[in-house]
C-alpha cells in the first residue's frame, strides 16, 4: 500500500463517511448548520437533494452525530420498504413492541402513543431517510401522514429526506402535492468548483498526515474536476488511483502520465473522442459562435417553436382585460427605458442597430403566438437580458434564492406581487426558463445572491409568509447559468417562419 511511500497515517481517499476527513468548505459546514437550525426550530419535513456522490450520506451521518441526547434518531436506509413495512421499521427503531399480524391502524396507534411518551420525556424524534428518491409513492404518502402527528404546539416527529434529484421529480406528481406542500425547507448540495477540488484534495492529504508541499497543483486539480464533475465520491476514487499510479511508478510527485491509469468506469467521461474529431468540433463551435455574435439577444429570447402549445380555455379578450393594469405599468417602464437598457449598458454595435426593426418583428410574432401583450413581452426581454448579464459577470456569488417559477402569462402578475413586497430592486433577477419535459417556456424569479450559504438561510427564513407559499429554496448560481445556456440555445434554434 502507498501509505508508507507518502508518509501517510491513513488512506486519505476512502469512500466511507469519516468525520476526520469532513471538508467544511464548499458550503458543507454551512449546510450542516442550516440542517441543525431548522431541526431545532421544529420544521416538520426537510428535503436535501444532490447528485450521486455529492456527500449527502456524509451530511446525514454528521447531522445525526451533531444532535444531542434530547433527540431520538430513527434512521431509514432501506427506502424500498412498503408503506406498512416502513411503519414497522420505525416501531423497531423506537423499540415499540409490534406484532407483524397487527392491522395498520393498531400499529399507527402504538407509534402515536410512543411519540407522545417521547415528547413527555423531553425527547424529540427525528427520522432521517437516505436515498429517499427510491421510496414508493405509498411510502412517501405514509411519511406525510406521520407528519400530522402533533400536539397543539409541536410536531411529534420530524423528517429529513435525503435524495437524488429524482426525488424532486417524484414529488412533482399530482398525487404527492400534499407532501410537497409540507416540506418547509429545501437544501441542495452542490458539486465542488475546480478551486474547491484542489483545496479538498490537499485538505484530505493533510488530514492523513502528508507533510510535503501541496500534492495536487492547480492544473491537475482542474483535470480531476473535469473527470469527476466535482462530485466528492468520484474525486476520492480518482485521487486514490492517482496515488497508486505515482506509488507504482516509484515517483513522489504527480504527473500527467499518471492519469492514464484511471479507469473510465470511475469518471464521468465515458469515452475519448479522436483528436481529429475534437479539432473538427472546436472549429464548428467557433464558426457557430461567430455567426451568432451579431444576432440580437432579444431576437434570440423571442424565437418561437411552431409547435409550442398555447393557453386554451380562456377568451383572449378576457385575458387582456385581466392584464390591463399590469400591462399599463410595464408599458410605462418600457417607454421610459433607454434603448441601451436592453443591453444593460453594453456597447451596441452598428450591426446590432441595423437589426432593430427585425427584432421588433420577431418579438411581435412571438407575442402573437403566446397571446401576450407587446409591452409585457418587451419588459420580460429586458429583465431576462439584464439578469443573464449580471449573473455571468458577478463571479463572486455562488448562491441565490429561487422564489418561484410561473407561466409566461402570469409574469406581469407575479412581478407586481413582488413589487408590493418591495422586492423589485437590484436583488431581484428575472429570467426565461425552458421546461424540458413540457417543452414550454416559463419565468423564473430569483432573489438575493451571496457567497455565503448561511446568510441566505437566514434571509430565506425571514421572507414574508405569502412569499414562502411558493416554496422558495437556495439554488447554486452555476446551475442557474447552465439552465440559461440551455434555454437560450433552444430559443435560438427555433424557426420563426
């Protein structure tokens, strides 16, 4: 083994939860503190999501270890249980005697009595569910029913669901809408950035007693990030193989040749493209970028799919009457906005000016197909472009609060709603967003941006109750930018003819 070769006391990259190697940066410690806070606050159901290997199980274990003796923990690590088996599992964890032949109502009665006894003894029961995305619909509904057990002032059981992004898809089902509404707090565990990967790698080496200079430099750390997509589990596997390769070569420093020993099965890049093909793709991308450089951004935003579904069941004149006040307000904003606002004060080229009349035609066509008043669409284009430019240029922010996502026809009403709460400022960003499943465009409202996750946790908890009804949550800015790229790419590819 390579421990002696590098002077290590432990294997630094084992894929097992170990508090000794817990990396507190990259929001991990802030997320842990946020979980502890919402649990002690008494929230009924909390959801934690993240990609496979992002560190959710480690956070779960650390959360369990961070709670004192006033908490009784129920750990569910077999999410594929039936609804009734789930109840028996909880009874077993709480040491409640239950006969397998019991009907469900008797089992629930025994659990309720046990929870009341724990509460009377000053104990709060916390149920931690790992891999919740694998739970059946019936089991998830059973969790909602468990969350109903309460006194006049307190919930008798609190539930934290840890799962992959598929959990969000499961909760979006109409049959589980009541459970989704019960979730009071949503947390996303982000992947590590290239800079965080370097710090993470060298931190774990130090924790394993490595005494030399940083083993992983910036160049090779970025390569590890590319191969792992910033997911800690993959980072650990790749780093362990690299240490083995360096040890096997008899060297003490990492070189590019050692990456040849990494198995493709342990990376997120499954195949290598021929060099000639890579050059060809680079050339094609360069040509495409050049062709689109002089295309107006507003034209791109309002390109329309001929197959895009329209709103049905409502008379167009009635819609226009309902939107009159919002339209007048936004028309005034558009009329008073300087022409340069469309570009957020970015210098407008002669080619872009020449496109102005064409842009207006494209926007008008888009509005006719979407049954939106011209002024509302114009304002939406301005908001989208300004938000995109701001998000792309402010690299010092990593997180933001996603307030809501609404249909295009509800954009003006939603904006007026946030205006009433004095949220229309530089803190509010509005972007067009493509719903990939429905192939429809919608509007995403984002609020407050910061590098501090804990700061946004506090701000999120302080939002007005009516604003919280839309279940706002903290979202990584990197993910928002990726969604913007997808949206804009799809918009620009649609045929306007």
